[in-house]
C-alpha cells in the first residue's frame, strides 16, 4: 500500500461510514518496512506517549508483524482509543 492509497482508504472509509461511528477509521497498522521506506513522511503528530502517533487524528501503530491497512473503529476496538475526529487531508 502506498501513502496515497492509505489516504484514499481513510477518505473512502470515512465517506462510507455515513455517520456510523463504528465504521469510521479507527487505527492505521503499518508494516515497519513500509514505515521506514515511505510512511515516516506522512503528516503526523505525537502529543503524548499514551496517545501515540496519529495521522489526521487516527492512531498509527508500526510493527514488522502488521500488513499496512486501515481498520474501522469496530475492528480496532480499544487499540485505537482515544478516538478523535478525523482531520481533513492536507
């Protein structure tokens, strides 16, 4: 998955949610090789250790055991909390 594909997936998931909070983007899992190669360049913030890295308000977790993907809030469960409003792209 490229960074552009990830951004498109977040936007598509947000649009498809149609107001259903459980279907909004809840967690971004990134393979560590993808992170080192390109994803480290994405716009991100890290306010506190508890909140972790976030892109557009969605928590980002990096591991060699992950396939790069976006999970809904329902799929992410507690792993994506605390949930934030999705910030606009750019």
